[in-house]
C-alpha cells in the first residue's frame, strides 16, 4: 500500500521509517531483496515475456530454454521422472534449434547423454556426444565471428589511424580462422558476421566490385533470415551499398541507396541515418546539385545531431566550407575553415583537406601572401604528423603542386615550373594516386588547377613595343 501511494517519491529511508520506525533495519533490507528476486522471477515468466515487445525473440527463447534446463534437475532422481525429462529435453531442443542457441544445444545433448547413463541405456550415447561436439564447435565459430566483428568496430574508434596494410593483415587472419571453423556450418548468425568482415576486407583491398557483391549477398541473407533481420542491419547494409557506389562514382545509386537507409530506419535519427545524409550530400556535390546538397547539409545541422562528437562537428563545418567554395563565396568558405576544429584521430585526412581548401580559397581571393603562408603551414603539418597519420601519397603530390604554384609566383602557365606534370599526375585515373570521391578532397584539386591554367593561357599576350 505504501509503494502504491508514494512510489519513487519516497526513499528507502522513508519506507524503512514507516514500516519499522528506524532509518536502517535488517528486516527491510531482507524484504527488499526478497521482493526483487520475486519480481525478476515474474519478469522471466511466460506471462510477462509475452507482453515484452522490446525484448528480442532470440532472448525470449534463451530464457525459456534455460528454464527447461533448471526444471530437468528436479527429475533425474525421480523414479517416474523419465517422461517429464523427455518432454523438457524435447521442448528445449526444438526451441534452441529454431533460434541457433548452440551453447544451449551442447548442454542439452550433454544432459541427455547423462540421463541415458542414469537409466543404464547406452544406445544413443555416442550420437549425443557427437552432436554435443558439433554444437560446441558451432558455438565457438559464432562467438568468434561476433567477437571479431565487435573488435573491428572497437578498433575503428580507438585506432582510427591504423595503416591500411595492418588493417588488411588483421582481417585476412580473422577470415582465415573463421573459414576453417565455419566449414559445414549453416548458421544465419555466423554468415551475417562473416559477410560483414568480408565486406570490410574487400573494401580495405579497394576491391569495390567484390565489396558490392558481398553487400548484396548480406542484404539477401538479412531479408531471408528471420533470426538476424532487423531494420538497423538492413539500413547498415544499404549503407554499405551506398558507399560502394560512391567509390565507383555512381552518384545516382549512391543517393538512391542512402534513401533506402533512411526508409529502413523510418527516418529515426541514428548514426546510420546521419551517415546516409552525408552520402546524400556527397552525391549531390558530385552531381553538381548544389541547392539539394545544401538541404542535406541543413539536416546535419539540425538539433538532433547537435550531440555528435567534435570530430563530426568539424566535418560538417568543412562540408559547409566546401559548399560555399562551390558557390564561389570564397570569403565565407575561408571564414568557416578558420573555425573548423582540429579533427583528432584523423584517418580520413580531414585536417589536411581543411588546409588544401584554405589555400584554394586564398588563391581565388587573390591573397597570395596568405596562400604562401598556408603552404608553409601545410609543410609543417605533414612533417609534424607523419608518424601519427599515414597520409595518402596524393596529398603529398597536392602539397608539391601548391608549393610549385607558390614558387612560380602564382603564374599557373609558368613555362619552367613542374606544375603541369604534377597536375597531370593528379588527373590520371589509372594512377595509384587517382582522385577518389571517398576522401576529404571534395573539390578535386586537378580540376581546380586546370580551371586556373585555362584562364591563364587564354589571357592575350602583351606585345613588346619596338624602340
């Protein structure tokens, strides 16, 4: 009655005083613990589980299967417990098989083998032992796939600057081990996590076609796998496909798959939703749909995303600067860049991108002295952080081009400069340093240079006057 009347408005001291006349009393503590245990027992009963839509079906099945386990211990010593044990084992086994509860299945067959021995029945002992071994191996395989996937996510946040060759080496070793463990295993859970790691492996190798095939296979597994299918996982897989399309410079598909992400999430503002909006922004930028890109940028600036990390906040500011640059509002772009926070753990190269775009803004505004100062800052930044960040070779060439522009006193058609050769190297699609849309370089530097070169060479030459 006190709890119904006062609820959470009263503290433990209030209740203890009302019931026992003291601030502290052992009887109150015992009563509280007893009530807690009873409430937990009630929560895992079928009556309560049936109403809990927030609990995954697999978790509910695991609770029921473990209840069957507990019940079996009441009947091993009972002379008439055989039929009850058969019923409990059958119920537990059926549900565990349906939901791929491999650890529970191994325990079931272990207990079934033990039950045979208590009844002096050895007829199926070997069969049960083999099934126990099979499900133990299956449990290890699924657990390792799950742990490896989680460790992969963990490394993305804690070692954002892990060099690509080291990342590839880790993925190769993990996949090799998982392939061996997963031989002959037909498991939705294992296949899902294995395919996720396989996608990361192909992406790390820059084998984008294989990565796209794996993403499509993942989507098929999710759409046909009731145990693993969820709106979040489907959305993430469409995100994989959007990323692959961006790598392949298919910007329409990049955009369309990002729309699929949003639809799968029902526009719930999660991290996957935010990534989808970013993909839409990139696609619009590269399709030169600047007004539409600005609309998506406004989405990223909404209150729902104000709690993002400072790294993401810095990226969004950088995106705004890119947009203003493409709109030829160079002063505004440069002002935004001046306020972009340093992005720590900068694997993607956003910090060097800020410096590159700052240089281009200053050149556009005719502020050559300031542009030259940025070139020097860029040199110092590359030197200072080379042991912490593995820069793209392309970024080194871009720095060399900017330094050459500075040395030529911003004459883009200087006859003795190596600018044209460096720009040609950046423009070569077959080069190892070819431009990719999946980078901080949202304004391709070689296109920017060619625009200025064309402008410089189209100017009429001044004729010298004879004395």
